[in-house]
């Protein structure tokens, strides 16, 4: 089992920045990918960013150039730096961890609201 706990969400004005953090614990040796998904109001969940074991990263088209995913393996942490935030970035953001055995673990999510 893997447990994921997100933090760092909140209310920010358009153009502002936020940094989300995710603390991971449990059987981390079975995890090959860490990532962030989001679910805007009334919409389906979508990939925001992912980082795989080699350190390669992948981003959703709507956040490329504005968001950066990073990790601290020693601390079992994964981060999402979000810059130039837009109202359409408003969503619940979820931390995810993919197991080499298949299956995905999810955190409970943290709300990000971009509004003036």
C-alpha cells in the first residue's frame, strides 16, 4: 500500500503562483511514476504532470511552460510548481503514484481556486 497526502492548495489571483506538495509513504519501491491529476468543476479528471523513475517528465498541453513537477526521492515528496495561474486552472488537484504491478494510488486531493 502507498499513502499520498497533498498540501499547498488555496485561493490565488490570476497570474499568481502556488506550490503543491505531496508526501508519499508506504511501499514506495513498487512505484515507478508519480504525478498530478486535476478535476475542474463539472469536468473529468485530467493529467497535469508526471515524473517517471528515470526523471523524465510529461505535462498536459494546457500547463506546458507554466507548471513544473519535481521530486525529492530521499524525502518521498513530489511537488508541483504552478506559475501564471489562470481561472481555468481551478480544480481539485490529486497526487498519484503508479505501481510497477499495475494500479494507481490516489491522494484525497487539494483545492486550487484561481480568482480575483
